[in-house]
C-alpha cells in the first residue's frame, strides 16, 4: 500500500495549495479505502482478541481461587480429592499450583506418619507438578524443590533427593542454607564425607549468623569425632 500524501506547513499559507493537498488525501483514501478498512478491522479484531483473552484469564483465575478455597476447607476425608479436582480443572494457574502443593503436603504428612508406603513417592510426584508451574518466582521454586527432596528422602531415593537439594542451593532465596544443610545430610547418608563437609562448610561460610550455620557446625564436629570415624570405617 502506497503512503498517503502529506500536507506541509507552507501549504497552509496558500489556500489553493491547501485545497489541492486536501483533495489529494481524499483521493488517496478513496483509492485505498478497501485495504485501509481491512487493516482497521484487523487491528480491531486483534485488540478485541487480546482483551477477550485477558478477561477470560482473569475470570478463570477468579473461579480457580474460589474452587481452591472451597476444596481446602473441605473435611479431611474429602480434601485431597477436591484439591486434585481443582488442580486438574485449573492447570498452570496459581490456584492450581496451590492445589498441587496442597495435595503433595497431604501425601507428605501421610508418609511421615508411616501409614502408606507409597505416600512419599506420591508426594514427590505432586511436588513435581507444582514445580513445573511456569509463573513461579525463584524463591517459590526453591522451596518446592526442597519439599520434593524431603519426599524423595523419605522414599529412600537419595540420588533424587540430593539432586533437588543441589538445585535449590543454586537458586536465590532465603532457603539456600537449608538446601545446603539437607544436601550435606544426604552426602553423609551416602557415606561421602568429603562432599558432606563441603556442603556444611559452605553453610558456615556463606551464612555464618544463621541457625543453619550452628547445625552445620554440629555436623562438622561429628565428623571429627572418633566415634563417628569408627562407625564409618566399620560400615565401609
């Protein structure tokens, strides 16, 4: 599409030139009215589509929150199933994310109680669904990774647990020292004293005034204990 004629400032001082330029513009509009009209319609459709999408997202988000709060307030015997339904109906929304974490937490409590041997694996699976939410900020993702690491730990999957703790420790968030401390514990359970001490040392050096640093120092004292060394030498 060619460009429309311009009216220059100097033509405003000359009525004939102004009229001539105005007629040229009207002729151009008449000549290009169909393409011009089509372009305007296309812009209107795009804007309306974007506006409609955001209205739909907002409406879906509002309904998701209502469904989540209703499910989370359900009696204990019904809560898990209702939260699962919210997670399925509102995927990749913040309400759906909270529902997934809620289901994972319920499985985790069952795993801690030792009443269901599969509960820890189920908890890890649901924490995995939650950590996949695309709008998580780093500190949220860090906490969910630690939670999944805890679930893997109870399930006896130490390799998966330490991988989650390492990933969480490499992220920015208040839970970094906890992730490092948990990583050190897993290396200790795997009888890798070198990596365990490295993790505990990092807690003490990077977060010296935290409660986690005190716990890390206690673990490091344990490593130096003759009793600890004797137990590990027998195990190996």
